[in-house]
């Protein structure tokens, strides 16, 4: 087999995580491919996402609701609500750390899942689930810690790629709703990308009108990938 050939697999149909009445399928890059660390950056630019060691994008029969999206860092300007979020959280400390497991991280992760995703299949996470879902040995993953003094209140799991930052997952203190820590995490990723001279922050998939996914359209300008071309939403 030629060393520059990478196999793609299609998953079996499974329940859609966004619409209860639909089924979903993904295209997955061969997770055993030795080139995966090298091609991951290209895959991100082509709309793929990472979950653990799997790099995928949706390929569902009759549905194209999931649209890859990214924010161009140099053109982004926070709106009034986002500026208020930054001001409200000016007391928080931010630090970029290696991706790893700690009891402190896991405790916050479990609290978040139990509060935000009860009965969603992830709310009884075990320590091994933490690593299996959030990072892998080959991925360029770092954790962006958010702390209120010494208390951990949020983690933005972020892949630092040459193409930009890819926002993999964010979990935070479910009792700190007033802080809008999810918004603060994205604004922090944009700030770090600007400081690192990275061109984009990839926010995964945008779903127009979906109550849990349409929030990404608030980060303007937002670029979406349609027919292989990135264009402004």
C-alpha cells in the first residue's frame, strides 16, 4: 500500500445528537493511519473535527444541517454583549497548560456533564472517559485553564494547529451562569490566536436555528464551509 494513501471509513447510522427524529453518519479518517498527526491540520481546514483519536465529519443521508465554521481572527470584533462578558470576567486568570488528567479537572468535568447533559450518556463519566474523549497522544491539544483566584472554573480544550485554534470542547462551573463562561472561553481562544498570529479559530459545526448550535453565528464575521469553499455567513 502506498504510504501517502489514507483510508476513510463511514460509520453505521446512529441516533443524531442534535435532532431526535434523525439518524447520523460520519466519515472518519483511519485512526490507525501513521500520517494522521501530519494530515490533521489539513483535515481541520477541510471541516473535520476531532473527538479523542477520531477525526471525522458528518455525512448524513438527506441532511446537511451541520456546517463547519470558523472565525477569522484579524477581522473579528466583539459586539457589545461580548465586550460586557470580557469586562465581567476581567478578574479571572487564564493559563495555557499541557493536556492531561488531574482529579481537579475531572471533578469539574463531571459536575458540568451532570448539570448540562443529564441522561445524555456522558453524565456518568469515568476517568478513562476524560482522556479518551478530550485528547490523545498525537493531538496538538492544550488546556486553557480559567480560574477565579485559585478555584478552577473552566477548561477550554483546544488544539493548537498551524491553521489556527480548534475549539474541541469546553466545560465549566455550572453554578457560574452569570459569567457566561462558554462565551468567555471562545473570546479567550480568539485573543490567544491573535497573540500567536494564528489566522482562525475553528468552532466545529454550526446548525442554523438550532437552540444549542446557532450561538456560533454571534461571532462575526463567521466563515462557513460550503461545497469545499469558506465564505462569510
